[in-house]
């Protein structure tokens, strides 16, 4: 993550500023941070999770899958861009930030692991709308599921993530997510 020497911003100011930028940024503690480019294992895992979610969440369901590019307004000083999310509320046309994700997915990379685990996960879990944070570690072929009011669950590469959503449940098969990735 590359931190920019900008004056401190609020989430609202960041949203307007971000809309004009050619690169992707997050707001972390009021400071803008440029997002790094993805590696193949990251993109592959994200695509497979999206494929499995799209196959299980039907059109017209109360929830929908939203891919990266949209930001999550965590609070007034933090705006993160998860790899994907499930949102179960009304969509606001033209919005570039979502205030009410139900599930967020973060895929770790060597440059973001510490920050994602120590700062993003706890910040996400403070959001009232959020029920689950799923963190995938392609290098270790495992997933960590953080659900409100429950202990962290660590799942190995042959297990599945089970998520209860309004209107139904979904299951993410980790073997398929990590298939073809070299450790």
C-alpha cells in the first residue's frame, strides 16, 4: 500500500476525490492510500468466489453480489474496497460507496496481510449491517470466517464456507477457489 501525502479527509470528501482519480484508493484513518495491483492467484480466487456466489444467489433475491470497484464506507475516516461483497439492501443508483454490506470478502496478498487482519477486519465488524467478513489466504490455502457474535472460524482448503443470508444460504467450496493455484 502506498500512502499519499494528502491532507486528512472525511469519507464524504474522499468519495468526491476518488471519483476523479485514475487509480484505485482507500481511505485509511483519514489518509488516502493507493491500492496495489493484483497478482494472478488473487484474481483467480476472486473470480471463483464470484462464480460460486452468482450460481447460488438467484435474480430477484434480497441479496446481490457486488464486485470490486465499489467502496464500503466503514465510518467517517475509513473507506475500504473489498474484493467482493454481498449487499442485501436497496441499491442507490450512481453510488460509488456502499454503506450496508452484509458480507465482505478480502483476499490477502503478501503486502496487505498484516493491515487487513489487524485493521480492516475489526473495522468491518463494527459496521451494523455486516454479518460476515471472509478473509482468504491463497498462499496458505485457507479461509478465515469472522461472524458477528461468534469466534473466528479457520477453514482449510478442502472445506466450505457456509454463510446464512436473508432469503437463503450460500456455500463457497474452497477446493474450487484454490484449484490450480501453486502454494
